[in-house]
């Protein structure tokens, strides 16, 4: 209460019905403010700032909160409207994207069709430039059409086979289900003891299957290790040397047995030894004839290859197109490969023939030596007719040896000729490669010109 007679100050204010003892000191300091609960405005996150505009409203009545709620509601409506607009724009973009994607697929298909047509036009242009005949193009078309029909029939057969297999699988599954159902019914009819025994057997079977699987895995690992070790041993030079010596030992044992047999033949009577010698000479003669037959066949094959090479050379001089050159180059390369293989095998065949001739000569010399020893040891010398027969046999054997030597000489001459043919083929192959390179450069230049024009 105020004293009587005192005068109010000019800055004094009439008190109201509000609480007088409100202590506002340190409110900002003592208030716990959480940073994550800052007010959200249309300008983003902002902290509580001090106002420099003077005192604000101090009575927050119903109208104030209604106005505040209306303002917030209008702000929310504005934001919702903005979000709806953005959603509409996104939906329109999505629809546009789907339309553009469909259009892209259509254009891709059109481009592929046009590329195929362009390839056809380019092929037709190449055929026209190369002067290919219409009959050849029709023949190629018929060949491709027949191949397509054949592949189509194969696909149909595979489809039918797959369908039959699926039907068989479904039938087998049905049978398996029926068998399982019958087994379940039988198991349900079993006694408890039998069922328990069956369960134990089933568990044991499962365990055994697991053991078998693990043992198989171990066996596979062991097999892999053994294979690796075998590969390492095969690469070992000492093992290869031992294998070579083992093979030589076997060959020497065979030769030893043959020599022992021939030594025992020297103790036989002269007529029996003479008969065996004749049989062996006939056998050697048949082998020589067989070798000469092989040589004749090889000569025929070589002549055929020579004719083919001559034909290829004539074709290459007539046609110089890129496609024909590539096909003929492949054919020539294949025949060159066959020729090289023949040359390699020819060396082996020649070596085998030489070894056989050497063996035959050694056998003849050995038998003649033993015959001479037998003649000196025998009490009775051969008669004049037998001597003439032996002389005839010796002349016959000498003729065989001379024929074999002549055959070997002819084979060597043929080998030299074929080596010369092979050198010609290699020279021709170099020419074809250079022509292919030139044609590729021309095609590249033509392609660059087309790209620059179109």
C-alpha cells in the first residue's frame, strides 16, 4: 500500500490483477533448451534470438491462439499445395519417362532393322562390284535357306524331346509319390517296435550316406593329388630317361630272342634251314611290296595336292576380290596344313621303311652267313641244282634290296619336290596376306568416305 499524501511518479503504472511477485531474473540462463527442438520456420532451423523491437504482447488469449492456428494452418496448406505440385510434376516426368522408354525400344528395333537392311545393301553392293553371278547368289541363298530349315527342324525335335522328357519326369514323380504314399501307409501299419527299428535303420542309413559322401570327397582329393604327382613325375627328366631305357631294354630283349631263335636255326638240317629262309624271304618280300604300295598311294595323294595347288593358283590369278581371297586363303591354309602334316608323317614313314629295309638286309646277310656255316659243317655238299637255286635266291634278294634302294631314292626326290612346292605355297600365302591387307585398307578408306558423306 502507498502512503497518504505521497505523489505518484511520472513513470509509475497502475497495477493490474496479474501476479506481482513474478521473478523474471535468469529465465534465459536457467531454462533448459534442447537444440533438436528448435522451432521450424519457412527459413529453416533457427535458434531463439533476442528481440530488439520492444516489448511484445503479454496476454495470450483465445483469439491470439486462433489467429496463430490459422496462420499455421495456412502455412501447412501452402506446403501441402507445394508438395502436391511437386508430386504432379514427378508423376508427369514418370509418365514421360515411360513413354520415352517405349519410344526408345521402338527406335532401337527400327535401328536394328535398318542395320540389317544396310548390311544387305552393302552385301549386294559388294557382290555387284565383285561381279558375282546371280546363280551363285541364288545357290548361296538356297544353301542358307536349307541350313535354316535344318536348324528349325532340329529345334522342333529338341522341343518335342524336351516335352517328352518333361512328361516322363512328371510320370516318374507321380510314381515316386505313389510309392512314398504306399510306404507311409505300410509304416503306419507297423508295430511300435518295428517302427522304432525302422527309424533306427533310417538314421543309420543317413549316417552311412554322409560317410560315403565324405569318403568320396576324400577319394576325389586323393585322385587329384595323384594326378598332380603323375604330371610332376612325367615332367621329371630322370623319369623320362628311365622310361626310355625301359623301352630300349624291351626292344633289346626282343632282339635277343630273335637272335637266339636264329642261332638255334643254324643247328637245324640244311633242307629245313633252307625252307625257313625261303619263307622268311617271301615274308620280307611281301612287306616290301606293301611298303611300295603305300609309297604309290602317297605319290597319288601328293599329285592330288599338286593339282589342287595349281587350281588354286589359277583361281587366285582370275579373281582378286576380298571375299573370294579370304575363302581361298582359308582353303589354301588348310591344304598347307595337310601338306605340312604329310611332310612330317613322310619323314616318319621314310624312317620306318629305311629301318625295315635295314632289318631285311641284316636278316638276309645273317641267314646267308649261317647257311654258309651250315654248308661247311655239313658232310655232304649241296648238289649243282641246289647251288643254282641258292644263287637264284641270292640274286633275287639282291634285286629286292636294289629295288628298295631305288624306291628310297625316288622317295627322297619326291620329298625334295614337295619341299619346293611347300616353299611356293608359303610365297603364295605371303602374296595373299599382302592382298588382304591392301583390300582391308581400301575397305577402310571406302568406309571413311561413306562416313564423311552421310
